[in-house]
C-alpha cells in the first residue's frame, strides 16, 4: 500500500444500509425513552424539593413553639421562686 494511493471501498449493500437504518431507529427510540425518564425524574425531584421545603417549615415551626414554651416555663418558674 503506497502512501497517497486511492483505496476504493467496497460498495455498501442494501442489507448493510437496512442494518444501519435499524440501528438509527433503535437509537432514536432509546433517546425518546431516555427523555421520558429524565422528565419523570425531574418531576419527582421537584416533588421531593417541595416536601423538603414543607418539612423545613414544620421543623422551624415546632422549634419556635418549643422555644416559646421553654421561655414561658422559665418565666413561670422564676415567678414562682419569687413568691
């Protein structure tokens, strides 16, 4: 084989073209499936974020309530000590 020589490829048969077209069809199908999965996971992630935000607000609410109750109890105990 000489450098710069032209090498002719064997012609592509109809069978090979059909095989390539089938592979492209399979790739397109997998791509559609992957897009569907990504969209579903994205929706699921949005729901998890919403639940996490709601949980954080519940924790903040409970902690602030506990702090207020502790403050009130300490005032009551301090008042009872003075009586």
